[in-house]
């Protein structure tokens, strides 16, 4: 497979943008915390490797909030900060690529009073966790609508007022150094994307690495609702099976898997009341639902290596007659990959349990697919390919969907234990 598929910088930007969709209130919060974490670690004289761990710990510190069903406000995240950090660590341990950050996120809300009672000597996860905790608190105290430099004294006073309880002397000393550097505060308030400037090495990700990381990213949206917990995995499995049967290359099949994992990533933006509604959506609700395909395009199109993936993912609700949404493209603009993704999405939806119905049996699924193909909505060739291999594709979809659902249920159980 492709050895240099995309870059670390582009993937990080995409991840941060996805996290911002959870709620308008968390817009750019993770980026600001990430930047401050790096600068705090720098002020504390930490080596480059630990500064990088602080950077990523800050970026992922609230990821545990996705285990809460429904939209998440920043206030809710902070009120349940300890539970969010523990749940976030459990999510991060699901993938070797993100496991190094799990212990940092787990300690990111542990107050100094508890740390010094628990540990005789602080190791990297505790030290960096303190950095994330302080950077998170500072970011919450800042107001984007006020002068950046006129807030420094107030923020410093607030931090030191709670310092003995929440923060140790080492991280407070680093914070005091930052208070004297005006550019840091101007960056945080006025340049939320400044955190990307800290990724100085444009490290490449292979296609295999990108597939594994995007599987993890898909969990961000799937864990938001019990009814979507298996959907992305099912669509990805179906799309790859159809791509293989269509003689697409190994690399194209890997890209198809990524598109399947991420095709619904922007449903983070859709309220669960709409996603899980048992009845028909109103026109108002359906208009909100329609936005997710458009924002999938916005989120993915600027990631290098995702030029085709972004189209496959964003066009999964388009129809051959131009009456799909949100772009209303005609069949001439819908490539084989886009047509496969549309059929895979419909097939997975029909064969999964949904809030308003049980999964459909084989004959009914085939009837609906052939009906849509006969009406000129979806590709007849792709539909017949699926029908010819129905049992094998459905078994593959079901196995990957069940595995994803099992992980979701296990995560919920662990979250309740936290």
C-alpha cells in the first residue's frame, strides 16, 4: 500500500475540526489547550518528546465527552471533568497509535492535592497531566471578545487562587514565565490555528496507518449514539467488499474503507434527538440532517491524500438523477467509488436495527435496492453485484458491525464504572 499517503499535520487538523463539531461551545478549545500545553512544557524546560506528549494530551483531553449521548456543552464537560478524562483514556487505549496519550489524558484532571498524596515522585503522565489541567483551566478563563493582554493579570490571579489545591509548584512556575510573554496570549486569543505551527516536521502517514487512525476517528461519531455505534463499520465493510468485487486496486480499497469510516463524521453536529428519532423527520429536522454530507466535504477535502476520499464520503446521499443532496450532482459526476458508497450506505441502513424499526429481511432489502436502481436513483450495476454476493457481503458487514457494537457497549460499561 501507499507508503506516503497523507501528513500528520493534515490529519491533526482534521481531528481537531471534528472535535469542534461536538458543540459550538467547544469551538477551538482543544486547539488552544494544545498550544498552551506545548508552551508550558517549553517554559518548564521539558525535552522535545515530552513537549509533544503535552501537545497531543491537550488536543485529546476532552475526547471522553463523546461517550455521553446527546450534544455536549463545555460546561457539562468541565462539571464531569474527571469522568471525561477517565473515559477518554479508555478510548485512547483502543488504538496503539493513540495509547501513548491515554495516561496523560487520564491524569489531566487530577488535582495537585491528590497527586502528591498518591505519588512520591511524579512521572511523565502526572507531570504532563498537570500541564494539561492548567492549560485547560486557563483557556476556560479567557474571553475571545476581550483584549488578550488585558486579561493576563486576571487569569494569573485566578490560577494562583486555586494553585495550592489544583496545581503543583513546577507547573505554576512555568505558567508565571508564560505570563510575561505577550505573544503567547495574543496567539491563544487571536490565532486558534497557531497550534498547527508547532508541527514542524511534516511527518508522512502511510495508507495503512491512516486506515487505522480513521477507524478510531469514526468511533467519535459512532459512540455518540447507540443506533450509530455499528453503522460506520458496516458501511466500510460493505464498500470494501464491493470495491474488491469491482476490481478496484488494493490502495483504492483502503481509501474506500476510510471513506466508509468517515462518511458520517459530521453527524457529531446533528442533535441526538434527530439522529435517534423513532418517527419521520419534519422538514425542519431533515434540513438539519442534510447538512452532514456537506460538512463532511468541508472537513475532509483539504487533507492531502483525501481528494478522492472526500468525494466518496460526501456524495453518499446523491442520486444518479440529480435529486439527491446536498450538491444535486448528476450521474456523470458520480464515479464508481461514489456509487459504491451510496449503495453501501443504503444496504447497511436497511440491514441494521434502527430506532424506528428492526433490520429488514433479505427479500425486502433486495426489493428496495432494485426498486431504487430501477427508478434511476442508484447504480444498477453495483446493486446487482451486491445481490450476486449478498450472503457473503452481509456476513462481512454483520461481523464488523457487531464487533463495533461490542466495543461500544464495553466502553459504556466502563464509563459507568468510572
